[in-house]
């Protein structure tokens, strides 16, 4: 696999755009490989894979914050985030196979950032000392870019902690470099060893568009499935990439066919540099609900959520006047399951942009409305 960091080495980019796109890449890191570049139709300026990976000048617009969900507030040690009681995130790698332009953690790849650590011993000690933690997510950066030796060390250490039941690996390598999964027998043996019938490893894959599901990518998912890993997919809804109900429905159907069904669909966080990829919340929900009218139940399992500073907020329904949401997960225990109503705003893109309905900031969760997701053929 050949990696490219220099805009000048990508022939498909017009010469007239190179100077400005270099300025974008100086602010927000750029990296891609020849396999992924080969998925782009360079004759189409709106090609979704191109939008996903090639810088855009609009990224330089003043917009959002680098840490839009205030992950700093739940960082309990370097590289360790603990927001929900049973789940801890270990940011164990600061490199990705390539860099999605809409990344919500692009701050991690800036020279001055030191949130990620290669030494996870402090994080492992924290997990071992907190028996309520049953679920550990390896993230970053991309954990599957670490050496296999280091992956094995971390998995082994986590399996030595009795109360850790689930290990999740968040990775876009199945899309960026599927041979990382298929061509490493030692990695496959580690999955068989540490993903046990009672304590599974989950691969949280990240496919954004059906064209990423190449034969090689499907083989990568199949390889992990055959080695005992449970595979799921989560991705954001992104303008110009998957903001089309037919595209999203196709992605969900194909993911269900290959044994990697959808898990979460995220509303894009208001992250610095992400203005060209953002969608209004109402439009996002319309796309989501229309996509869920198609396919079997396994293709329609996703929840549409916002990863807000205060918790994971599920969008339940929208009518002519209101937006109905609920805390699917909450940072504050008092907010767990809390149902809320906001005034409909077709321009708003984030919870903080919405105006709550008087008297309905919190009601009994049993009083929530019927979800507006339409039924389809199962």
C-alpha cells in the first residue's frame, strides 16, 4: 500500500486548485493511499469518495470548535475517556489509514495535540481499578494501524481484567486498507484467541458509502467474522457523501448482507473545518427515516443520534412543530432516558441550536411519542 501526503502527487486534482488545497492540508492533515484513490471517479467533481478524502477550500471557513463534544471534560487520564459508567475509551493511536475530511477528532492529528498516548498502562490501571467498567473501546486514530504485537499486548492485558466483558475496536481500515485484516495471520489468531464465546470482540467498522464495499472490503469483514469477531457499522450523515436516502438504504442493505449491520448513524458534530459537510438536523432525520423504509429489519437497526457533550441523544420523531429526542446514553445519571421536546427549526444542525418547548425539557420517558420511522417490508 502506497501512502500519499502531498497534494501535488495526486494527478486528478486540477492545477488551479492545488495551492489553496495545500493551505487546507497545512491546517487539517491530509493522507490517503493509492487503493482508496482508485475508488474515485475523477470525471465527477461531486464524486462522494472524492468529497470524503480530498480537501476542500470551504474547510477554512470559521465554523465550530475542534472539540465540539468537549471530550476533554471526560478525559480522566492521558488517552482515557470515561463518559458513561460501564464504558471507557482508550485513545491508543494517533494515526489513521487516511483522514476523512469531516473527522470530529482532527485535533488529535495536529502537532500541538498530546491527548493520545502510545503507553496505555495508565489507562489499563484505571480500568482494572474500576470494576463497573465492562466495555472498552479502542480508538484514536485507528487501532488497526498499530503493530500486531502491540494490539496483542493490549488485548491480552484487557482480557486479564476479569470485569472487562466487551472489547470494541473502532476502525476504518476495512474501508481504507482491507488487506490489513486479510493478510495478517497473527492478527487473525489474536481475534480467535481473545474473542471468546462469553466475551466477544466487536469491530466497529466505518463505511460511509456503498462504493467502499469493494470485494476486498467484504473479504476483510468476512475474515474477521470467521475469526470470531462481531462486526457492526457506524458512520455520520455527511453532505455530499451519503445524504441521499437511496444511497443510505443501499449501504444499510449491503452491510446487512455481509454481516456488518448498521449500529449508529450520527448527526455531524459542529467541528472546526466541517462546515461543508454539515446538514440541518430536520433534513438528516428525513433522509434517515426514508432510508429505513427499505430493506429487512437487519438493515434498519440503526439509531440516529447526536454525540453531544451531555450524552448520546437519540432523535425519535419530528412533526410540523416539534423535535422529539431522548438521552440514549447520558453523562449525568439524572438524564438517563430523559425525553425532551424542542421547537422545530429546519436550519438548526445541533442540539444547542434548538429552543426547548416550555415545560417539556424533561418528562417521564414513558410519555415519549410514537417514533416517526416508517414501517417497510421486512
